[in-house]
C-alpha cells in the first residue's frame, strides 16, 4: 500500500501540535513548572525520537504505526484539554473543531500506518 498524500492532514496536525505545545505547559504551569517543562519534552521530544519507518524521512527510533497514531492522539487530546483549561471558550471551541477536523483528515494516513 502506497503512502497517501496527507499534505492537508499534515498542516492541520501541525497546527494542533502547536496548540498543544503552547497550551499544555501553560495549563500545567499553574501546578508545577517541572510538569510544564516535562510536557514540552513529551509533546515535542517523543514524536521527534519515535516514528514509523516510511512516515518520516529520518527515523531515530522506529515504532509501529499504532505508536505514531498514539502520539498524534496524545497531541490532539493535550491540545483540546489544555485549551479548555486556559483559554477563553471561543478559542477552546476553535481548538476542538481543529482537532476534530484533524481526526477526520488523518484517517487515510492512519489506515496506511496500521497496514504498514
């Protein structure tokens, strides 16, 4: 099975990741600066280290497709929950819609990752 064209999904996924990278440490900083820093390490570091061969050009630590899917789900959940905790309602609604649209556009890539 050939890797699907996921340019639109990639843009939406990256936008959601940016929200997670900003909102999650912001939300956790209320409780602990250490948790805030740890969240950045997890949300940015894990996907940088762990990837499915064929999904990225450079793979440091290979993981099966379901591992990559779990990392994306982590980003989506972190973005939505954190947005609701620290941002105004209208912004949290927009982030929730962005995450939902990202889920829909990721379907082809996720099928490919599972089949891989």
